[in-house]
C-alpha cells in the first residue's frame, strides 16, 4: 500500500513539475510566435466552445495586470522613443475637461482635451495636453515627424493608475495619403467568394505603400459588419461604430444608424464595437473603467493590448492608436486627448494589433516591412504584401499631386 501511495505521489509531483514548466513555456511561446496564441485559442474554442478561452484570458490577464502594477509601481512611465530637440512642447497648463455623452466632466478632473479649434486641420496636429500629468513623460503630447511626409507620431499615457499603460499614435495627413481596406483570406467570415479575399495589398498599389495596420474583430466576436466594393461580408449593425470609406476619398467614423443613409456613396466600411469617441465626446459607457463592451473578458478586468482608429473634426487627419496594457476607457481618453473627434476601437489582444511601415523593394520586387511603430512587435518582411493575411486590414498609400 505504501509503495502504491508513493507511486501516485511521484506521478503527482511529475505532473505538477511538467505543468510548472509548461505554463511559462507556453506564455513565452505565445509572446514570441505571433501565430501561436490565435491558433491555440481557435483550436480550444472549436472543441470546447468560447467559455474556457474567456476564463483563461480573464485569469491570465488579470494576474499579469496585478503583477505589472506591483512590478512597475516605482518606475518612471513607459516610453517608446526619445523626443528630438526642437519638437514643439505640449501644453503645461491643466487641460480643460471634455464632457462624456451623458455627463459633463468636473472642472479640473484631468479629462482629455480636444485640439484647439484654431488649429483644426493643421498638420502635424497641435501639441496636446497629457490627460494625466502624474504619469506623463517628456514625449507626451508632442508630435514627431516621421520619415514619410504626412506622418507624425506621439505618445500619451491615459491611465493615472498605470504608468506602464501607454498609447503610441500615428497621425496621417489625408491630403497626402489614402486609406484602403482589404478582406482577409478567412475573416471576416461571410458568403463571399474566396477570390475576393486576397489578404494582400494589391500589386497596383504596392509601389506607393507606406504602412499597414490591423482591422477589427473576427465575425464571431460581435458580428460587426463589413462591406467592400459592393460586397457585404457581414451585415451591418445599427449600434456599431463604423469606419466609412467614401468613393470621393472622404472618411467618416460614427454609429451606423447615423451613417447608413450614405451607404451608396461608400466604397467600403468596417464596423467595430460602439464608438470610443463620437462628435468630440467620450462614450458615456466608458465612465466604467472595466466596461465589457470593447473586448474585455468575463469579469471585464482585462488590461490588454488594444488598437483604435480616429479622425479629426476637419476630416483631414487620420489617427491610429496602439495601446499597451490599456482598458477601453483609457484608450478612449487617449484618442480624445490627441484630437480625434470620432474614434473606433479595432482589434485587441497580444497577437493582432500592429502598425507596420514599409520600404520599396528592389526593381521589380514587392515592398517589404521596414519597422513597426513601437519596438518589440513581431513581424515578417512580407506581411500583407507577399504573405496573405487571414484577417482584414487597412493599408495607407501616398497620394500624388494632380499633374
């Protein structure tokens, strides 16, 4: 009997040891191999349904957030880059509050401020006041010109409790650039022929390719609509925030019930969860820090990597936001602070958000990825140009002056 008990004890110890080694190894693998996390999640979801994945994400991200808040509590706020000398400084006066859609912000509350009216349409956009001075860095609020004319970047820290929560933002001048939408080879799912799902930047646009970035949720996660060139991949929802790409080159972001009357003028649209910011106001649902409406897990605790797209009041500057360790509330604050009059959240979680910058290829060759917006993003040189993407994405090309 003693031998049998000892044998089961050894087996238990071996199992515990294997589990102890496997969990960190799996965690490292997910963070080092971009496709691994999505493949595991989809595999488990297909066999056991969505609840085990939601539970695992809830536990994992909750633990990581608590660990990060302890680990970084005495550290300086996270930064992505240094600020070149001569870059215009951000305002230092306390920012004026911005009202939510339902309730005005209290004076001095630290709510983000919109771009000054006199500067609307300027590029680069005017420096903006950091929403929370206690977690800001010298880079916050200051637009840095990028290599490509018509692009500038900035950083904002939108969470007063988390100095490690940071959003890197790219501003794109729509007078010099054009935004495009492409369907992935498998997402969003819908009754559309496979030949209309290229997952690639078209060859006739590749010569002017500047950047590419992720699209929205998979169809099963909210059933948010998408249309491209007259083909509807997923039927639109009235409550969804919609990025509308119009045939005349205009871009509008707003709730579908407000935009659908102009659907005939659209070349395409991509829907997302409800707008983070609309008509200059932060969504009132974001008054709740851990709102579940933008991709949080079961308890709504997740503090994760998130992305967003926004546009200024003049409709001439497009914004892309890439947030590390942020809630939907924090991402909404960030997009409002930089001057987005309307903003929609795009995809979330570790593997999906990405903003990639391209270099031209050699004669006769496709362009290739040169870098990502922030350090540490895993990518391959051929993403979106020679390697088809399973999920939808946006890409940006330079606009040539009329002859």
